[in-house]
C-alpha cells in the first residue's frame, strides 16, 4: 500500500510542477526516501532539521519559480514546518508540505510519534488533503499562490521495503491561471488618481518580471517615489531623478518643500519603512491605493488592494491626470542634497553600523545577489547602500518578517555565476546555526555570510530604553565558521578590505559609540529643513 500511495503522491506533485524535493528522513516517510533516492530526473536535498529545511525549500521555490516540496516524517517533525508555511502564505510562495502520518486508526491514540496532523497549518495553507489509499492525491485545486499541505497516511514501514522501480513521468506542468478583474483594477486606479493632487509612490517587494513595466509606469507618472531595496529598483538609473532618498520623516520633509502628500500608491509587498506604520494613524489625511500580487494592505483601516499581476495592469495603464510640478521637483532636489550630506557622515563615522553597510555595498560587485536579514540590515541597506551598485537582486523574507530560517532561505536562493551575499544580524544568525548544513549539497558557489555582530537585537535599543529587550551577549562567530568549514574574516576597523575567498563568514563588529553618534547626526539631518519652503 505504501508503495502505491508514495508513487501516486509524487506523481501528483510532479504533475503540478515540482522538480525539487527537500527530504527530512524518518521511519514514517521512508517510502518517499526509497523512491526519491533512485529517481534521476529530480533534484533532491537531505536535511536533518525540518524548520530550516522548509525555509530552504521556500528559497528554492522562489528561485526556480516552481513549487518545491518538503517531505517530513510524522509528529513534531511536521510541526516544524509552521514558520515557513506562515512566511510562504504571506509572501505568496508555492511551497508543498508533505507530511507522513500514521494510519487514521491511530488518531487521538497518543501512540509514539503520532500527532493530530490534519490541517495542522490551519489558515496558512491554500489547499489541504488527507491522503489514504481510498483518497489518492489530487492537487488540481491548488492555486499555487501560497502553500499546500498533503498529509499522507502510511502503514507501518517494512524494515526493508522492496519497491519495484515504477516510472515517474515528467509532463509539462501548467501553472494555474491568476484570475483577476482588469476592469475593476483600472477603475480603482483611476478613482485614486482623480482624488489626489500631490501623490507619492512606494515600491516594495516586486518580482523581477514586473520591473520593466513598473519603471515605464513611474517615468510616465513623474511623481516622487520611494524605492525600497527589495523592489529591486532602488539603484535603477532611470528612476534616480524621482527617488526619495530618506527613510524617515518622509511626509514632514515633503510638507516642508510645499508638497503635502495627499495620496500614496503602493506597488508590490507591504513596505518595511516607518512611513507605513505612520499611515496607520493618517486615515483621514492620506488616501491609499495598493497594487500587489498578494491581497494584503498592511493597514487596519484599508483592505482595498488591487490583487493582480502588476506588469499586466501597469504596462498599459496611464493616469487620467498629470502631476509633475515645481513643488515635487524642489522636494526631490532637496533629497539629492540629503544624500550628499549622508555620504559625508559615512566618512565622519566610518565604524558606525550604517557606515559599514555603506562600505560593504561598495565592495559587493555589480550583478550580485544580496539577501537582507530582517531587523536592522534591511533598514540600514535602504539608508546606506551605495546607489552606484547596479544589477543586484535583493531578497528578504518579508511575509512575516521573522528572524528565523534566514540563512536557509538565503542558501535556497543562492546562484552559481554570481556573488551571493547574506547580511544578517547576530541573533538572526544564531537562530539558524544549522543552516550551513546544506552547503556541501550545493554546487560550488561564491557565498558570503556577513554577520553584523552588535551584541544582540539592537533594533530594540533604538525603541526601548531597557536592556531586557536586547538579549545582549558577547558571543563571537569564528567557532561557527569553523564548525561549518567556512573561512572567517573579522572587520572592526575603519578601513577594511576582504580576501577573495569564495565561501566565508565575515563578522562585522560596529563601534557602539560611533553608531550612536551617527544615528544622532542622521536624525538631525533627516529633520533639517533641507528644502527651501515654497509658499
Ligand atoms: C521568529 C522571530 N522572533 C522574534 C522576532 C522579533 N525580533 C525582531 S528583530 C529582533 C532582534 C534581531 O536581532 P539581530 O538579528 O541581532 O539584529 P539587529 O537587531 O541587531 O539588527 C527580534 C527578536 C522576530 N522578528 N522573529
């Protein structure tokens, strides 16, 4: 029985596009291991730890633009997939979770390694099926716009299963169609543009396939735009004349320039920056419109999001009104001023954390892949990375903003033929210490793990005046590099260079005093009236 259920489930996964299986072996799922270890047409990875493995699978799915499957044994092993399922749900990643289970007769029995696995991931899966010999796997209802869960009930495994090598067949899988209402999307956009006079655009997480359409749209629209790094457009040379550089006090600075923003169009994911939190309290002052491939608005008071393929809407859309005016030009000009002064601050405080981020961005080659950890790195990249860096692909886990599974997601996204850089905090690195497990199974690649070790969760030191929030520590990361056979470089001085090692951990130790001074100076800079006020 196990043999036919296993083949049939794998065939259904293959039929919907899965070509990579991430396997966390245990007795209960050994029939899957048995089949997959001999299968030549599929890529397999093996992990001893399910939580990180699921994040790795998510990274693979994002990189290959296909669903990737993770297969676990029963019990708590299945429970370990919840964080990645949540992330994949909010990020819209087609992650296939296959959990082995004991036969249904064991439900509620408390028998060893059996748990209640039916709908284990609750609302975080777009599709669930309990597979038994009477209910074979059928994934045709999975929309592939979020995770799916297959709970596979298997009989007690034989000690030596002897499967007759059946053939799995590889057909061209069709991705389910993204259904959306184009007419409605255009009506909502038109209404927004008719109602506002001084709009701004924010672009956050964006698929690279939407880049061209968004660039053309922004150029035509000709209004100020905040380009978060994860949009992949922050450094785009065609948009620099529209780009707002600051990451804080955006609305205030626009107002000072006489451009009082009355509407914000969001393109892509939920923005990381402060402005999106401020908007929560500006319901009556600023109109918001969102266009995204996910249905989330990120605001409690506004649930209206145009959920559609961005490039299909924006590539032909023209606003019913023109917006460019003298006030917006004054504001954007003042932003260029601000950038100049920021560059001077990096020189003044070279050992401050953002200055290290800036220096690092100057050492990273064009066309690299950069993964930004949640917490300070993703914010500091936006604040400090050089806008000269061209052709970079930026990734981050911004579905749930968790700090777990970050190295594993990064490894899933690493690509040969380009530099791969992960920039993460120290607690984030500690959370995923098992992540480098997968490195020997990857092709030879240029992989750089940068740990910004500021001795704890320093994002909180900027918000809370007590140390209990920080989880402060004095750990250093050289032993972790050694454990995983990575070369190690330590950076704690004003000027630094890096070796040309291809698989390494770089520990950057910012100077606390310099960081505090830098933050105070940048705070003043962001507050200064840089624009001549227009009346
Ligand atoms: C799984 C999870 N637990 C807790 C948090 C809350 N959190 C956000 S940032 C952070 C601290 C991260 O510290 P570190 O990685 O050292 O980065 P730094 O703040 O120093 O940049 C914590 C605990 C979270 N985002 N995800």
